[in-house]
C-alpha cells in the first residue's frame, strides 16, 4: 500500500531522461550559437608575453603616478571619476523625481503614464556610449560631458526604481489627505514623500555604486575620468601605469561600495 | 523666522516644572544636506560644470539626433551580422559565466565550512575583479587572443562570473540548511546532498540571476567593439568616423530596440520564475 503511494509520487515527477534531454538540447543550442559567431583564436606567443608584462605591472604599480598630485596623477583622476559618478547620480536623481510621479498611475492620468513610460524606456535603453559621443560633440570633450552622460543614463534607471516604490506605497494616507481636501502637491509632499524617501535614498546609493564604476569607461570616447589614461596606458604597454590606475579604480569602487552598502543596511534596518 | 532657523542646528531647551532642563533632539539631516551641497559644489568645480555652455550649445545635441533620424534602412544587411554577434556574445557570455559561477559560489559560501582560508582568500580575489569595468577585461583578453567575438565572449563571461558568484554565495548563505543536514545523516555524499537539498532552493534565484545579467550584458556588449572585442561597437565606431549619420541612426535604433526587447523578455521570464 505505502509502496504504491511512493511509486505513484515518484511517477508524478518528470523522469531523469527528460531532464537530460532538456539539458542536451540547451547545450546543443549554445554550441550552435557559438559555431555561427565565434572564431576561435589561438593564444599567440606575443599575447602571452604581453599578459605576463601586464600582470607584472599590476604587482608593481608605478609609484610616480600614485604620488603625483598634478592633473596627470592618479589621485586627481580618481577624484575626477568619483566627481563624474557623484554629480551624474545627483542630477539623475533630481530629474527622476518628477518623471517617476508622471510615470506612476497613482499620481498621473493614464495617457500621461504611457507617454512618459515610453520616453523613460527609450532613454534607458539608448546606448550609453552614443549619449556620451553626442555630449562630447555638444560641450566638447572633458569630464563635463561625462557628467551629462551619467545623469541621462541614470535618470532612466532611478525613475524605474522610484516608480516601483511608488506602486508599493500605502494608499491609506493618500486617501485620508484626499478626504480632507488636499490638492495634488500637498498629497505628494505629506502622503507620498515621507514613505518614499528611504527607498529612494537606497536606490540612489545603489546607482552611485554603478555610476562610479561606469564612469571609468567614459574616457573611451573622451568624456573624462580615468578611462582615457587607462586606454592610452594599455595601448603603449605602460604596464606600471596601468597597474596603478587599476588599483585606483579598485580602491575607489570598493570604498564607495562599502559606504553605500553600510548606509543602505542602516536605512533598511530602521524601517 | 530667524529663531526657527537657529533651532535647526542648536537644540531647543525646555525647563520642566521640576527644574530639569531637557534638550530637544536635533535632526541630522541639515548637516547631511550641507555636506551634500558642499560636495556638489566641489565636484562641480572638478568637472568644470558649465551650465551656460550647455544651454548655448545644447542645439548641437538635437542637431545630431536630427541627422541620425530618419535613418538609412538600406544599411540593415551590412550590420545584421554584427548585431547578431552582439546578441549571441552576450547570451553565451552570460550562460557560461553563470554556469561556471554556480559551483564556485557553493564552494565560497560559508555554510558548507570547507576551509576558511580558501573561502576568504578567493572571495577577496573575486571582489577585486568585480570592481573592474568590463572594458578592462576586454582589453586584456584582446591582447591575449587578438580581436574578434571570442575575446568579447570571454570578457563577458568573466565579468558575469564575478557578479553572479557574489550574488549566488550571498543567497546560498541565507538558505535553510535543515534539509542538507537531514540528507547528510543518511550518508549521502556532499555533492548528492547539495543536489537534492540546496539546489531546489536556489534554482529560481539562479535562473533569475542569469536573466538579470543577460539584460545588463546586452547593454555593455555594445562598448566592447571599441576595444576590438567584436560586435556592434565596431560598426558604431566606423560609421561615426565616416560621419555616415543616417547609418548610425539605424545602428542606434536597432540597439535600442534589442535592449528593450530583451529587457521585456527577461522581465517576463523572471516574473514567471517568481510565480513557480
């Protein structure tokens, strides 16, 4: 009797062969995809030598670059990268607040939502490198273009996260304010913002994390930050400089990540 | 008015009826706001923030958009291959990175008590690698393997690996270990224990991590072409230097649509996973 029950229960599960078949099909698809795009390159002797040099450079970063306090020094470039990420996040956050309210169906009519959600989605998916190029053409190369790129790039993401936080709000407070005859702005100021500030702050800190990391790429198209020096260093095989710059990025990102995780944890434990 | 302003920083004191003096608690937020404003001003100085220049030259931004759209549709056959490469690179990279990350994250999570020295030291190494942008990986692999999509796939895999490992081991540490201990007491091997007790608990999170990394990787894969790692970035760069803006418009349009579509699919998949 009990054996029957166990057997029946076992039969309800898909057999091991079905699982294997699914896995096999998946792996075959992956191999097929790889076949049509990847050309496998062999490791060249030159490549091995270069990588050895690079690894050696990582272990022995050039102290001249690290100590140098001028504009070509590590400290200034790290500071510039941080400034780009920080300002970009702040501007993005400020821009995203009205956008998030326009995107949420709680605070704006339906047709407004559709327009702004489409706008935000397009801006968010627009290739960042293209935004950077366009801003470099607009305001000239330099960190200012980087800040503008970062702010546009992060607006989309912060808006989306703030919008999701607005959807999760407790409606009771807003309804109570509504009943007492408040207008839309009072409702937002007294009913929504106090509930929202913790979630928003934590989103912004999370975004700061990502932005500082991404700010090191912007140098590729001349939008400031540490990336330009990094690319030049790799191109001219100045491995000791590259090592110093990479350590700069690592330490900067680690510090920002630690601080932001700590603040975010203290925010979420307060709730 | 002025009185109120002072009390933002200096606590109000009240004298109670029993003669005790009580200080009101002061909010920290004014100090935080002042620090933030100082930081914004400082950072603005560093990057040379120049609002008037932006307004004066702002039309250049829209000029470029106008040059790009309407875009040149006949360019599609030439860029089809590069776009496909980008998508496949990011799919393969995400899958390989996550699949490799899975056993490693079991190895690194503290609840299996493998070896503290190994766990901590490998975590430090992975954390160091995680802070690097994907472009750095692409540059180094490009030196080793030369240009091409293989380099790009490798760069994406390694980048995904570092992120996925961290997300997975943090999640595995929150998992309920009761089932694991129960199965261990039957005398099963460690791998069998993990396969039957831990894997069912983490598999939903794992698949949604794969989709999440896929979503971000498609976006970052467009940069890789710039450092010679294959994909649409090469086309973007070449059309930009040739000043063929209408072709560029099509490239940007296709990239945007691809990201939107993949984001939509990934979100759909993740919602399905969270239902299960």
